[in-house]
């Protein structure tokens, strides 16, 4: 996958930048342990570090989607801006304080996912009612809201193609265009919906065990963090190009239609998601503080875009 290739690229860059003093061996899930074990294994020092999406660990960190993949949330560049310049990384360290991690940061920010692959039109809120839709997390909660009324299920990504063929699902979300095209969803589905408002950005996050971090010389810590920052934007722009190539192929397919969700419907989903986040904020003061911080930052970002968004 794209993110794994760029993790290997990060490791190569780090080894070169340190003249061979800092070498990281990255292993995909299943190579040395199942991915579900990585958080606890890093926390207890069985392995030195983990690299994943933070919202994978929502059971341990209920507010984690705010830092990785919030529906109707930040784009990738907005997320980086908030993390770097509006206290986002400080909040990230705060939420991880109960765990035995010495370093945390992002190594990869993705393009938006495709909103969904579908065999039914879903252009109004009423169209979503009863749709058999595969998703998970906060987006599942949004779709289960009575104002939407979708029939939500969660199945493994490897089962999606077969579920679509058999009519078990009407629609699903999975990944970005460059990933989805390789899985052949266009062979059995009529529509690919955009933009991916359910996951405008995905942040891949790395955490290093506290003892492993403490053992590193200070100069290697600085270089490691700098390389992580450098590789993230390189990976993002590379994925933009890969997604564009995939969309060009989609557009040329006679039996597939790329459908843009109407602006009105996007606004309705934002209101439903905002209601969900306000409910969670009422239950969790930390969630409330982080969410408000993101809303405030978004106003700043939109002010810039108001004056500096070319129309040519």
C-alpha cells in the first residue's frame, strides 16, 4: 500500500541522513505480530514503535478520530496546520499521557477517500434511508442518525467485492482512488461518489516507546522528527498524483459514473456530524476542548481561503 511504501522511504531517508546511525525496520501487520497487538506491545516495550492510524485505537482513546480521520473534518493540509501551529500536537501528547510513549507525531497524511462505491443513487438525505452501507466509527454513527437512517454494517475490506456482487451491500467506503482502483470495485459498482467528506484526511501516526526514545541520542531525535515532517508532505503530493491518474481512468469507464455529492447534502451531513460531536463534547471535556480548537482553527483557515483561492 502507498502508506507502507512511504514508510520504507522514510526509513531509507533516515538512514542516509544519519550516515547509518539510525536504522528502523518496519514490518507490516502479521509479520511479527497482528496489528491489533502493536499498541500494547509498544506501550510495554516488546517493540520500539508502532505506525498506524490513531482512530484504530478508539477503544483505548475515545477522542482519537479527532487526530486522524474525523468525518466532516479537516483536509490534510488543514490537519497539518492545526497540529503544527494551533496546539494539535500538544493535545496529541496530552491524550497519550497515560501511556508509555516518549514520542508521537505524524509520518503520513493522505488525500480524501472516495466517499463511497454504490449501486444506488444517493443525492438527497432521503435517498440514504435504508441503504445497506458498510462503514465504521464516527461515520457509522452519523449514518445511523434517524435523519439519515442508513442500514450500517461493518465487514472486512477483503469481503467487499463479494458482498457487492451478491447484493449484500448497496454501498461502501474503503479508501482513496489510487487504492480503490486496484481492488476492481468499478467492475461491479455503478457509481463512485466524491468528495470523501466522511474522511477528508487520514493521518498516519507513529508512537515510540518511552524507554526506546530515552535511549536515543538527542541529535538522532531531532533528525528523526525532521525526516518524519519531510516525508509526510512528499507522500501526500505523490498520492495526489496517483489519485488523479485513478480518476482519469474512472472517467473513461463507460459503465461507471463519478458523482459529486450535492452541496446541500454535504451541508446537511455537516449539521448531523456537528450534533454528534456536540453530544460527545458534553460527555467529555477533553473532546470538547479539542473539537472547539479545531473549529476555531478552521475559521482562520477559511479566512485565508476567502481571499486566496484562485478561480482560474
